[in-house]
C-alpha cells in the first residue's frame, strides 16, 4: 500500500502526540524486547523507536509489535532495504537521521510513515517541499539545541519537530516548551544497565516520570 506525504505526516503526528517522549532503544538481546516494551507502555510511553544498530533489532521490533498499546518504530533507516525489513518486522513507523529521495520513496512505497531527520532550515524546507511537515531535529544538541530549533521555527512555523540526540531529563522541558516541538526522543528511559539487569519496574518508573514532562501548567 503506497502512502502519500500528507497521510504519512498525519500518521506520524498521531504517534508523536501519544506522549512527550519517544524512547530511543538500542536492543542488544531480543529476549529483553517484549518485557522492555511492556514496561515502557505501562509507564505511559507507547511510541517506541528501536534503532537498527544491532543484529537483534528486527527481531526486537517483531516481538515488541505484539505488545498491546504499543506503537513500535524502526530507527536509523538509511536504505530501502532497511525500510522493507522494518515493515516486514512489523514496524508502525520509521525514523531516519536524514532524508534522501530514495529513502522517502521507499517508505511511501511500503506504506511506512517516516519521521525524517533535518538539522538545518534548508533540509527542513526540502522536506516541506515534498509535503512533510513533521520532522525529527537531529542531532539536536550538536545542531544548536533548543535555541537553534526555536530560531528555525520563526520562518518555518508550519513544521513540527521531534528533537533527538542529546535530549535528557535536564533539557527535555526546554525543548518541549517550544511551539514547534510535539515530542522529543530520548534514550535515558531505558538505560542498558537496567535492561541487562531486567529491572523492569525501574524502567517503568523512568517512563512514568518522562510521560509527564512538558505537561505541568
């Protein structure tokens, strides 16, 4: 099923609206995947990004896709082969560090909503020309952080971002306070030491704390 840019953005925006933080997960052992997803979803973070950086990533996506209430995405999409493998594994959406015509076309052809990365106004404008107005700001901190993203929002208010890369509990609120930010991606909610130790209650507690960021009034 092919997917238009407008429909892809609509679906991606819906997923990004589920919680203020999207966990960015590097999973080394797929046997942890299901319990990890259950802990994060129970903690109020249903949108999960599994990066394709380990041999177990695709199997982890397959297992996480079985968890009720979760929406599992594949991160670090770089090639059309990545896109096809992610979709076959059950990914609900894709995330990429940047964007190329080939990658975008592959996602549209596979019907996989894409959260594409952009770090500059020019990159964001190119995506907007293609009909994409929901983007990932990456690498967020290395690209100037919240001040840079706020500045981009001045001339490009129609684009909404999910900043990722260097986002932490100490700066997440600053990003989430921006008018052009819908959510942020962060890895701190599932640190590898807690995953390896199978401390799911502690991970759920981290998720619960993250799930209310940016929502205090």
